[in-house]
C-alpha cells in the first residue's frame, strides 16, 4: 500500500527548513563569538605579557609621583600622588586659584579634608585603580575579562580588557596588540542608575627603575578633554610614611592656599 502524505505532514516538511535556518544561523554566530573570545585561561597569559612589556617583576607595594598638571578650567600647577597597596591613595594639586586634596584609605575617602560623597569616593577609587595598572590587572585576573580585538577611539585596533573593580565600578583598558603597552583606560562609575565616565590616555613611556611608565597622561571626563599630567619623577618605595594617608583631625580644615610642595614629601 503506497505511503500517503497527509496535508499537515506536507506543510510541516515545507516549513521545517524555514524553522531550522534561523537556529542554525544563531548557533553559527555563537560559535564564531566563542572562537573569537579568548578562553579565561588565556587572560592570565595575556596579562603576563602586558606586565612583561611594562618591565615585569613583582607588583609595586607603593608609588610616589611628582609632576605638573594642566587643567583647561583651573590652569597649571604642581601635582603629587601617593599610592600604597592595597587601598591607600592621596593626590595633591596646586592650581593658581587654590589647591585640591583627595585622600582614600580603604572604604573611607576625603575631599578637601572633609568626608567625600559616594560619587566622589568612587571617582577616587578609579584614580587609585590606575596606579601600577599593569600589575594590578595581573593580580586581579579573576575580575578581568578579555574582550578581544576592538577599534580604539582613533580607529586603530587594540586589545580590550574589562576590569570589574567594584560592583558599581568598571574599567576598560585598551592595549597595543604589538607592544602590549597600555594606551588608554576608561573608568565607568554607576550610582543610582546614573553613570559617569573618566578616561586617561597614556603616552611617552620611559623606563624608571626597571619599570616602563607613561610619563604623560591625557584626561577626559564624559568624553571631553579636560587636561593633562606630566610626571617628572616616579619612586617605588617599599612603604610610605604612615602620616601620608592620615586624614585631617575632626574639625581641622586643610589649608588650601597655594604653596610649593616639599621636596622630601
């Protein structure tokens, strides 16, 4: 007895290729994305290459930097920065119109000698995260995602990374695929559903005590250029003096008048 093809079966056979095609396309795209995205194990290997390009070795335990800053809004003046692992940071800027003081110690932060707001605290966390960045990325590899090849702001290809600094703080890092030097970092701070973005471009790399350091930084806020920092000296002490990160006593305000930075500070 010949096989009878019912109308319903015939329609299903005609529709089946049309149903499967989108699924096959989706699976092909997923396979392509997985192939282009490096495996998690490769992130650590790539970060080791990045650290080697910046001089290699152990992560600095502390950094002391001096230089000059130029702000489109406030003019030019000296700048001094201190960082100590894992969560100490201080920066002093002297503009013609006055000074700025920012301090972070663990979960606490101060601006101009007063307790900082949550937004300002997050901004200081991002500033501190940029210190010893290649080594910090390696140390926090479990929080780093390799985003693969991507175009940079100027259209040149870069290798992109994402570092989950905190729950509400992300840093995106562009790395030269040939030299493995960091070209740009972009920090995104999200508070109450609103995001703020701060970016820094790194130029003029020089070897300082065996580590390759970008002596010129160009700063951006919400995509707009706001100024630059030029480093004149970089030191890697084993530890910084404890008073470096001591906040002002309650009721004592920081003297914001312009004054020269002490040579041995």
